[in-house]
């Protein structure tokens, strides 16, 4: 009994340290956590922009002139895009 219990505990411990599985594919839990946090920040800043008409208008005017450059230079990754929206949402205009 003890041997079986020990093997079960070891197997359970090993499973906790393995990446999560989604639809049969391994998923990096750190990446999943990062994506969740970025998604929260991203949507939080969209809401903040929606509440602040001046900041939203500022973003719109900036993108009117620089949209393609902005996408490639400043918003080419989820992290950068989130940081950029946060910067526009927090500007004091």
C-alpha cells in the first residue's frame, strides 16, 4: 500500500509541473498567463479610451497620419500593442 501511495504522489507531483494541455496540444503555462494578463490590460485600456473622448480622438488623429508605421514599429507584438494603447489611454490632454 505504501509503495502504491508513494508512486501515486510522485505521479501527481510530476503532472503539476507539466505544461497544460488544450485540445491535445501542449500549452506553455507561462505564455498562457502572459496572454491573459495582456488581454486584461488591453481591454482595460480600451475601456479607458472609450471613457475619455480627448484621448480617443488623439489616438484616432495619430493613426490617421501614422497607422501603418505605428503598427509595424510600435504595435507589432501583443506586448507592444498593449503598451501603446496604455500610453494613449493615460495621456493627459
